[in-house]
C-alpha cells in the first residue's frame, strides 16, 4: 500500500506604477532607483491572470517497505473534469496484472494528451515549484515531465477503476526517505508565467502578548472562553492571535492584523468546527522550535497582498492560503485528499 505525505505549500507580489506630473522635479539617486525598480516589477509580461488560478501541494509517495525510495508527485485530479484518462487496458486486464503493476504507471500518449486538455495545459507550459522556506524556485517544462497515475491508498485494491487513481506529474524519483522533507514547505503552479514573488516569505515567530491586547482587539464569545494571546511582526504589520477555549481545549483562533497607523487591515477566524477532523498546528516560538515551523507569511503572489497560512492540519479536505486583505478571497491548495 502506498503511503502519501501531503505537503503543503504558496506565491508572490507586484508593485504598481504611479503617475508622473508634467512639471520637472529634481530626483535624488535613491528616488531614481526606486522608480526604476517599480517599473521593472510592473512590466506587462509579469502580470498574472488569477482567473481560474490553481496551486498544488506536492506528495511524497513510497512503498511501505523499510528504507524504500520515494517519488515526488503532483496530483491534478482535483481540477480534472470527467473520467480520469486511464488507458483501457489497465482496467480491462487488471486481473492479470500484479499489484505493483497496477499501483503506478506512466500514461500513454493518448491518455497524456487527454489529461493536458482536461486541465487546460499545453506541452509549452511549465511547472513552477517555489520552496519558500529556502527561497528556491524550480522551473520544469511540462514537455519533460512524466504524466503518471498512482493508485490511491483509499481505493479498493480488489477492483480498480479510473477514479481509483491520482493523476498528475512526476517531479522526482528514487528520493531517499530521509530527504522527503525537501518539499514540505513548497507550492506548485502550472502555466506560462512564474506567479511567485521570491525572497519575501518569513516564518511567523510568535510571542506572548499582554492582556491589554486581548481587550483591545478581540471580542468575548458567549460560548467560548478567552485563552492566551500572541503577537508577531512582518514589515509594517503586527499580527495578534487569540485563543478561544471550550473545556480548556483550543477550538478557535482569531487573527487580527494591524498596520503601523494602528488600523485593522485584516482579520480571520481559524476554527476546528469547520475543519472536519482537523487540529491546530503548533505555534513557532511558543509550542515548537525552528525544526517544525508551520506558519508562514509574506509576499507570495505577484500583484497580490501578503499572505499567511499554516494554522490547521486537515484530516479531510485541503488547506488554503489567506490574504491579509479583507477584499481578497483565500486561495485553496489542491492536495487530492481522499479520506
């Protein structure tokens, strides 16, 4: 039986060009550099179309055998519409095939073409993987990626059909399990432009906040008790996080973001009630150290506000990336979670 470790992951930000007045003005060298940098970052070819925009986690797949190698894989089944493009001979001849032959195979040319068409990709597009903890961007041409199918561990091994498979692309093979954490903090995108901002993500390190913070920014909930309050900073923003308790257990966390003008620019509630079997991830600086960092923030997507994520581990469903802007909707991360 395969073992899947779903990885999460995220994307970037872009500056706007301001208009110029007709009258001449002396510009200092520092101002000149700022203007040049702004123009460079807002070139038309860098702008990303976020209509029908999809991002993905990466999965580590290995056999249950000790010291076995692993594959790094991206499933696109979440966005594929219609019957999965499994070659007919796989389903028709499954009784004559070994379990090893059934659990993983490369798609033939017609199936690959159908998969690409079903997710609106071409061989000229690329895969962009951004490992934000290391500030490392990888670009791989789709034409050089193997289109593959992996049998879901939740499928019936006695009788497989096209829906039993996770469809997608192989990123790497024969990785040592000791290195399977290389893509823990990574996010992937398929397309013809890189949507990620580089070198602008930061681990959120929390510290305890005073009681006055709780009173100033958070409301009392009738059915929940107020717990501990935490704070952290990123650029000109201060993050405040409030625990809400039910029978001494944290069941909800509320985030409020304040800018340097003491204005509330974002707020978000993370609730276990809506997570369907999830649990809160430890807070870096409070409950865990740098070996296990889960909350990240910063500029991830070009032309978009900063983001924050990593509060809940989901048993069912997939996580989302939250923008620190009241007018922006979350970006869900496609993770092919088939519990």
